[in-house]
């Protein structure tokens, strides 16, 4: 038992020593702390206004139920009757979350804790975006570790992240630095796989933003 515990301790010690993991962990913990003042007094859910309360819970709960129905029965309900006369599920939700790989991480959450899971899942997306920004600054822009940390925090909790893309497009915010990394790798190392991956993930997350990113990417590359 002592050997097993020593191996576990060594694993987590080495993991924490990794600068990239440490950056992700601290951005995630800071995100939890920032929102905890409201979440702690609301059963670890966020009663925020706007689309968050109007659509987040309903959309994600709908997707969660449909996913597990597909897993259990092997049949995907393509038409959803939960809203009046119903609607094409894939057609209506493809703009929001249904193709994003990040959404399916939420499906691993136990159903009784789904609304709490949405809170931790949202903070995870902020942290993932900050993590990718940290790598972009540290590895490709050769910025110091401290300034890369600062850049990761600023990106994760910027006004764009918090007030514009915070729910429906939080996945886009998380993948966007990966898209920029792809351009840097393509221009500096003549390797295009990371750019292709960034475009693919941004497209899955939201095809509307993909068009804007491609136009922006052309000007970015020229610059």
C-alpha cells in the first residue's frame, strides 16, 4: 500500500511541476473562486441573467437527455417535441453546442448534479481558453512565464469571454488560441496540422464564428 501511495504522490508531484498543467489548474481555481460568491449560495449553480438562465439549463438538459437516450436505445431523436409543436433537434441546436466535443464532457456528469455540472463545465471552458493562450504566448511568442500567466488569465476572464461568448460560444473562446497557434506553427515550422485541427474544432464549436475566424486569420497571417 505504501508503494502505491508513493507512486500516486510522485505522479501528482510531477504533474504539478509541469508548467502547462499548473497554468491550467490555477486559471481554473481562480475561475471557481471568482464565481463562488454567487454559486455557493445558490446550490453551486449560477443564477445569471440573459441567455444563461433562459437557455443554458434548458438547452444543455435537452442535449443531455437526448444523448443518454441515444446511448441506451441506439436511436437518436432527430425531432424534439419539448417546445410546443417541436423542432428539428440537430438543426436548431447545431448553432449552439450539439457538435462541440466539449459539450459531451458534460454528459459524463450524474444527472442529479447536472445543473451543478454546468457551472463547473463553464469554468472549465474559461480555463481551457486561458491554458491555450498561455501555450501560445509561452511557446510561440517566447514571452516570459509570468507574462504568459498574466496573458492566460486576462484572456480567460476578459470582457469578450465573460460578457459575449460566455455561454453559447464559450467553446469557441476555448478553441480560439489553438487556431492562432496553428497559424504560428504553419508560418514558422511549415506544418499545417495544428491549423487544420484549430479550424476543425472551431467549426464544430460554432460554424458562424468559423467564417469570421477564417477572414481574420488571413489578415493575421499577412501581418
